[in-house]
């Protein structure tokens, strides 16, 4: 048992504002289903006014993964910015109460804490309208050897590149990781995000990343290929391990020429797809740190993703862990 | 179709902070299961620190009932105080987005918006630790003919008597209701609350109330009887209609010498008992306004309460209404 932090995540610190909506609302606000759109504060107010009653809970892609790791019992840490407002204190509490080492406290004088309006349609799919607020004010100065420490894995989300100093702080984080011998893991966030930062992601994948987490559309976007199979071929050429999720088609793990295919577990009802990928990443990293084979990691990750899909809310929590499908 | 508001509720404007906990946590904080305890801000911070990750959603007993009425399609209005902070704006949004006429806007310069820490044990029961904050600053000046209008029913919760000017503003509300010909309905909140205000509640029941909503322990406490049957006997002596819930034993409606007994609907899993009584009240009032017989009201109320028990969260919302048990 080491005292080293297993995974430190760097990403957007966001409170989710979840509401069930009908498809018409997506049309009304001009949102494409399953997209994540960055919006400004004025637009956030407009979208919120069109939404019905909502439920608030801590979210953020890497933050979800870090919370999931902590729920599984791993030592985990997080770097992300929240304002010292009610939602920022809620976000911080929710991670700290799981034992996550939150490296940056809520700060006065920022824009308000980030909110992602998550619109859940009757098919269980989620469409996100995200106001970055305070978390866009994360600066490169806050990412250094002191705040990162020497975790086994430094996990960066693609969305981190969207904030002003994002590309710079990502480079700094990868530099620190190299010094401390931490594995760099990158989660590609979404296909549009990959389009925005393709060159930076390709460079990070080639030169820094030990692991890349992506879904089908993200990996196709990264390599700009026509098919998933072609993207898998491209992934084989890299040193990094690729964990590629394909929703109901399961996942594919690519480790050079080794390719492991894992079926998805059946889901009775897709209640809310929010966070399924984040839970998959958490479980995969957890099992990997515990010395699991790639196949074992893929099985456990799929089970955990299934449990999260069957509940409202994006985190792999104690409740979801009690409702894992049989392996 | 009248343009008159069907029900105006006056009560505490509270955001629920819900978390699943084990029984040990109740012991650690010295809370009795299923109790509602009023706590100060310092204690609220301590309780919150001991809780795991939570979900935030609008609550409050009468506010839940008003939201339920609006979800059912009734014209409903609400008087309660929130601060102009994030939680206060969330509370207000959640009611307004259902079409509820929120009579008081969020206000600057108050204590923070009220929070009820709702601790859900594995048996689905909820124990509440409530910090009243801003809602304790509701004043008698804010309850008058202008803010109340002329609804068909003015619904007061027992908890309203707990706030500083509560007894006085309740009297004022009942006086206004008499002027405008509104029926006064009182929901007794909890047995401890009845102990705190028994004389005032008995007086209101005898002199003002057209309807009294209570559960078994509350009505026994109100009349200080040894048994539920004895309490039903006492209720028969009043002009008011009594709607008395008994969890798995269903409910009893007492209208003078007429007594209607309604069985409960079977519940597969008690997910979260929060708000079951509030939903029962909403459905009963809705059906009554629609001209339903007392039996019809009792059936519909029981179905709606069952739907709320089977989900996390205390409001009879669109989702719960889609999952009503067959009558």
C-alpha cells in the first residue's frame, strides 16, 4: 500500500443542472442532441429560464472520474477552479467528502462557479449547455510541481484545452508529469472538442500520453478517419494505450498490436447517459492500478459504466457500486 | 375555467440537500430517525461536513405541495422567503418554471437561503436537519391582501409557526382568507412541530380551518390521544375536513361523522419517503378542486404519494406522474 496518489485529475469544476426535457426544447434553443456547447452567462440565463425544475449535483468530466476513483477506494486528487459561492462550496464538499484531495480552494473575486445545463430527453440521452464561469479562470500558475505532486497518473480532460490558459497549463502539467514519472492520461471529452484542438491532442498523444480515453466519434475525429476500424489501426501505431468506448457496442482496448474487444452489458432502461464514459475511465484506471489485465480492466469498466447509465446523475457513487451488473 | 388561483401556499422556502447515509451517521450526529430538527448555521456546517456527496433540489413542505399542484395543472401561488443567492434563485426558478406565481422575489441582505439536510437511510426513511436561514425572515408585513389575493384555498404549513413572526403571520393569513372567502387548509408538518404549537393549531383548527392535513403521529399529538382511533373520534367533532395519512396503512378522511378509509398502494421499494405527504396533499387538493368525491380524492392522493416514494426527491413532478400506480 503506497501513500502515493493514484490519479490526479485536472479539469473543469462544474455543477450539473439536470432536467428532463422533451425534444422540442432542444429545437427551441437550437441545440443538437448529445452535443456539448459552451455558452456565455447571458445564454446560460436564457437556457435555464426555458428549463423546468432541475436537480443540482456536482459534475465535470474528469471530476466525475476522480469522484468515481475515490468511491472505489483509490487515493485521488483534483485541480480545478470554483468561485467561493454556494455552488463552488457544494462542488468542493462533494469531492472532499469522498476523500479526494482538492488542491485549490474556492476563491473570491471570480466569475460564478461553472454550470452545465444537462437536458435529458426521454431516450436518456443528454445534451449539455455549459457556462464555464470560474473554471475558465484556472491559470497556468496553479499547475505546478506543488499542486500536482507525484501521482501515478495525471489525467487531463480535453475540455481543459478550452479555457484561456488551457493549452499552456496542459503542457505544463505534462512537463511536471515527466519529471515525477507520472503517466499522462488524456480523456478526449467530445468530438467537437477534438475538432477544436486536434493538433494539440495529436501532439500530446504522440509525445506525452501513456493512456488515451475516447469514444468512437472522438477517436475518429482525432485521426480524421472514415471508420472506427481505421481509427483503431492508427491507434496501434502509438505507444499509448487506447481505451475506446462504443456505447451499446462495448469497448475496444488498443495496446499496440494487441486489441481487446469487450461487449457491453445489457441495460434495461437508459435512465441518463451522463457520466457513463467518466465512470468507465474511473473503473479502468482503478483496475489497472490494482494490477488488472487489460481484459479485467475492460470488464470492470463496462460494468461500472452500465451502473451509472441506469441512474440519474453522472457519478459512480456508492449507490451505483451496489448496483453493478454481474460480471 | 376560472382565473382564480386554486391554492396559495405559505411556508418555508427550502433547498433540500439529499444524501444517502448509513444509520451510524444518525447516531454520530445524535439525530433520531425520521425527525426534523431545526439547526443553526454552525450546526448546518458540521452536519454537512459529515455527509457524503449530496444532490440539491428545491424542497419545503408546502412548496412541494404547490409544485405538485402546478405539475398537475392547477393554478398555484407561493409565499416564502429566499435570499438573493444561488440557492434562492434555484428555488425560485424551480417553482416559476412550473407556472407557480411566486409572490416574493429573492431578496438581498438576508441570511442565506434555507437548507434542509435530508439524510436518507437504506430503509428509504429520511431524517432532516434544517437550517431556516432566510425563510425565518418572512415577516407579517409580507402576508396581506395584496400578496395573498383571493385563492380558493390558503394552505399553511405547521412549520410556518416556527419562524419568528410565524404565529402572527399565520393569524393574518387566516384573517385575509376569511375576507376573501378562501378556505384555510393547514398541514401539520410533524409531531414535534405540533407539540411546539399545539394550542395555536387547535385554535386554528376550531376557528379557521376548512381542511387539516396530518399523519398519524401528528393528529395523535394534536389531540393528545392514546390512539389513532381516538384521534379520529375527536376530529369528527370539528367542522373541518381531516385528511389523515398512515404510511403503509393508507389514509383516513374524516368529514364530521363520515369516515372514508383508503388502503395504501403497494410499493416495491421505498426509495425515499421525502415528500410523500406533500404529494398526497397536492393530489387531494387538486382532485377536490376538480369536484371529486372524498373517496376519489383519497384514491388519487394515495396513487400520487406512492409515485413519489418510489423516486429520489420530494416533488410530484412530471416523471412521478408518468409512474402512477394503476387505480
